[in-house]
C-alpha cells in the first residue's frame, strides 16, 4: 500500500475496512472499497491519497467500476485546502456532500463506564455471538450474519484484531473491534444493543480499548459520521478531532 508517510490514521482505516470490502487500486495514490453486501459509503467509496493524482479519465474509470457493481460512486475527501479543487470538480459532475466523517484520537481520557459491564476479548469460538450482537446493535437484524462471521474469522487470523464483547451476567450488551497497526489502535464497530443504550456500555468498552492500546504503546483512534451525532459523545470522553472528510455521493 502506497500510503503517505506517517499517515497512521489512514493506514489503520484502510487496512481494517479492506477486510470488509473488496479493495481495488486504480493507481499508486487512488483506491476504492466496494461491497454489495453493505450498501453504505463507509463500505463503498474511493479516496485519493494525493489530490494531484485526480484526473477526469480516472474519475470516469472509478465511476464505471461502481456502476458495474450496481453501486453509487462515492468519494471521501479530506476537508483541506489541497482537496478543494477536487471537491469543486466533483460537485460540477453531479456529486453532493452526503455527510462528513470525523477522524478522532484520544487526548484526555475521561471514562465513566458502567461498573457492572465487563468487556471481554473473545476467542474464535465466540465469533458468532460477537457478530450477532454487532448486527443487532447497528441494524437490528441478522440477515448478514453468515457474511459477517466470515469477515470476523478472517480478521482474527491476521493477528492485529481483538474482538470485544461487553458482558453483564453472561449476556452480551455491545461490541467493539480493536485493530492494531504500527502506531495506532483503531476502535471500530462500537455499538450497543438498543435496550442497553445510555447505560454506560460504550464508555466501558472504550475505556477497556484505551487500556489495551496503552499497553501496546499506541494511540487510540476512531471515526464517526457527523450525521450520527456522536462526535460530542466521544469528545466528552476525551477524544479530539484530528481531521474531517467530506463524503461525496453521486446517485444512480
């Protein structure tokens, strides 16, 4: 992967999501993630690691790939001066800003999690329970269970992943996946079952993830869409925004 030097967050995010979606490189500085199972920009988008790599011909090639998969083309662009011209060209080609993604990192930890919640690192024998809890937390259904179990089994084998279940008296309450790269531990799939929300479950899992990342001497990071209205939740627990990405989508 030809990632910018010292771009720890991008490296962590790309490696993690490449387990969930098909990764395609269009050039040394441009890739796309594609998934027919998850029809959402997080699992289906293209990024230019260097905005200078952008060009109309490459845009058409990327769009053609998305269309051929029956997916809406989507681009994640950092909210930075060097990407403004590219954003303007996307807007002129029928794209709109659908959302923004905040990339965050722990700065001043402040966790008051539920003392009765016990986060546990699960083994291979508990993958299905983790996946069921994840799907019910995010989608309230288990239609994609077989697909997600396959993903979870693969990520456990790469040696970089810890799958965490929040438990209370043997009952799962929520999920978190901690993915480790050279300098960062990324917290993903942070979700709580609907009936246990607002009871300190997520805070307790994040505290546990922070302690694990400290043991490894790495920084804890995560990402959240602004439309989910969770950025303040993370800020209140000691995270800071590192940068924003604009999410551009072109409708079918």
